[in-house]
């Protein structure tokens, strides 16, 4: 739901946060490939931003994978 709300208003940071959280769900279920796919999508969404907080959160999820 968070992703759809962020998408409706074209809020890339919100969509990236939602994808990162969703990737954590797949990480917990040991579906690593799906988790990494969502992380890549999140990184693509914020490629033009310099928000180091979300970048560190996404890279942390990637490192755990």
C-alpha cells in the first residue's frame, strides 16, 4: 500500500523506501534473488537523489543478503 501511495504522487524516495522494506520480507523468507531484485529497483528509483540515509538503509539490506 505504501508503494502504491508513493507511486500515485510520483514520490521516488517513498517508492524506494517501500521497495527496501519489501525486500526485507523476501530476505526473511530466504528468497535472496527476489530481495536483491527489489533492492536494485529501489536504487534505480533514487539514482538522481543524494539522500544518504535511504542509501545506507538500502545498502545495509544488500549487505545482509
